[in-house]
């Protein structure tokens, strides 16, 4: 089945960003992007350790933060359904997903822990990183999915996700992590931009996996039957 044969979204006039399957939209894609985000977060810590010999010991925490952002992107895509207006909700979705990942992974530290909601606004990871990166990278996914095949060439896709990934972490790295004394333009800020680009490329990997599964879903017998019923 060709992409052009896919049913059009009535709101956008294009093939839908995600299939109509509830499981695919609300479970599978968020989990794919969560995994891509967690791997991207760990990769960021390792890159920092390699370049400036710092933050390697925070790989687990970086994985949690990256996974929370990825989960937030997945749920934001499901919520927007390709309508960019709803992207204004993604900072809240991203922070909620970040808190959920932190809570679910807390037993890895030896005890189950629920973050205090009252401290969220004072958490720089939530306010300067997650709340900024989630809408920026959700927009990256939306624009990439709705662009033409020529615009989605490998080089342009890498440049697109890499540049927006770098931008998504720029606010956080401008002020620096809470355990850092650096602020403004510095070597650490430059490394932070590289980390953001690496994270963005991880999201590109996630969207490639999503696209492969989406094509398989569109060509499945169940999808054909549901299209016939709608017709």
C-alpha cells in the first residue's frame, strides 16, 4: 500500500501523523520514543564525559530525564493528532511524563519515591529542559512527518533533528545544571548543544522505527478492513 493511499486526516488533508489504532497511538509510539529518549539521555552523559570528563556519573539520571522527554513527545503527538495548535499543551504533558518516569524508575535507587508536586516549579530539569524540549521536538516530529519525501532526505532529516535537538536544550545549558558553576556561553554550553543534537538524532531514530511500524500497520489486513467499513 502506498503512503498516498492512506486515508486523509479531515483536519489537515494529509495522511494522519499516527494510525487510528488506539494501541499504536497511545501505547506503542510513546514507548518507542521513551526508549529512544532514554538512550539519548545516556548517550548525552557519555558524550559529556568524553569531551569534558564530566557528567558520566549521571548517566542514569540523564536516561530518566531523556526518557521522560521522549514519553512526553509520544503523548503530545497522540494528543495533537497533527494539529499544531495543540502543541501548547506539550510542556505540561512533557513534565507530567518526566515525573511519571522518575516515579516508575525510583525503585532502581532502592525505594519507591513520588516527586513532590510543589517542588516541580523549582526543578530546573522540569522547567528549563523538559518543558522546553518537549514542544520543540514534538514540533520537529510533526513537521518532519508532514513534509514531502524530498524534504525528508537523510541529510535534511539529520540536520533538522540535530539542530532542533541542540536548540531544545539551549535554555537549560545556558544557565547550566544545578550542580554546575558555569553560566552563559562556555565550553559546557557548547557541549550541551552537542548533547542536544545527539538527543535529537536519537529521536530521529525513534521516528524511523515509528514510520516502519506505521507502514506495516497501514498494510495490515485489519487496517484494510477498517478502511472498507468507513467507506
